[in-house]
């Protein structure tokens, strides 16, 4: 083997790749509402949570081959899971109202099983409600361009509040010399505050930017509603600022999986295209797709 040759993948790597390929094929064929719910909820399971797993098993006892579906989801790489979540959610959105309500109720129990709801859970929840047919409570301002210098102070404050929420997940968990829970939490908070400062720098002249303090649940919803009223051409400017700052503050310029998911879900909530740096993070499923009928 010459120095330029790539060593062959190990048997474990090949086996993992084969399991993922088989899982993708099976997930692409899912049609039943019980099975779709089981797969969607499996994609939301917090890693290592026994309570959440129990909640998943209770709410999916009627799903055919539930354990096999769980195994398929666990075979997916992290960068493939959110794209699959979106694909399966689109399919279930065509199901009867009762099935959609059942999914939301079951998902709420799953997210609450550990006694606290993670920030990323809240974004999943908002995206699910939007995708499953909740009527929009917002409208974009017409006749405006992408010049951020035109933003009103109220819009800047909405950006600040939502960005402070994202700072709990973006740019992600940094490396720490002492990887205990307290040190990791402190380092993550510092990284989030640094990301927030970079994101908000372009708007310092438009308003008094508040400190990086995450909003309450109601404050998050209000901030999102404020962002949704931004002109269509200004939303991508905000999103590009989030993603660019995340890359800048990430180790080796590579997005953390949770940070990327938070940003992608935010794009969904704002009906905004993904910037290239975010698109490149994900593994999109290249399988035929038909809507549920």
C-alpha cells in the first residue's frame, strides 16, 4: 500500500454502514400511522434516558415491529436523523387529525419523561406543531428588502431573545480540560455567550442589545413570532449570521450535531432556506418518496 492509498474500512465500519443502508430502505417504506409515530418518537429519544425509553415503549405498543423500528433509527448517524424526522413528519402530516393529535400528545409525554424538557425538544415540538397543520399566527411585512439596517428596534429585540435561546445549544459543547458536568456546563455557557455577542454585533447600533439571558417559554414563542414578521429577504440574513458565527466559534469550524439541529429547525420555523454550511452538515436520504394517501 502506497502512502497515498486509503486503508480499507474495518469490518465494524462496513457492518455499521450496511446496517444503516438497510435501515434507510426500511424507513423509506414506512406507511402505517402507528409505525410512523414510533419512528418519529424514536428519533427524538434522548441518548441514554431510561425513562424516555419506557415512555416510548408504552405509547408505541401497537406499532408493528416497534423494536425493529427503534433499532433502525439507532443505526442512523446523527447527521441523518433530523432529515429523516422531517421526511417522516411530512408523511404523517397527511394522516387523519386524530393520528396527528395522538403523535403530539405522545411526544409531549416522551419529552417530559425525564422531568425536564431540553431546549432542542422545544424546537422539535414547535416544528411538529407547525408541520402537522397548526395555523400560522404571523405574516411577513411586504415591500421590504434584505437590508438589515432597516430593522426596527422590536425586531432586533426578537432576534436577541431567540438568539439567547439558541445560545444554550449553539455553538455546542466545547472541549474542557476537566470533563465533569459543572465544567462542561460553564464552558458551554461561555461559548454560547461568545456566539451570541458575534451574532448581535451587526445590530448594536439599532437597539440596546440585552445580555445573553435565555427567554422563558412564553418569551421564546413571542420572539419566534417577532422573527416570523420579518420581511422575507431579511430572514436569510439573520440565519446566515447564526450559522456563520456558529462555524466561527466551533472547534475546527465543524458544527456540533445539536447546534446544527437547532439551526436547521430554526430555518424550518422561519420558512427559510438552509445556508450552505448547514446543508453540508447533513446526510439526506436518497430514497424514493411518496406521500401518505
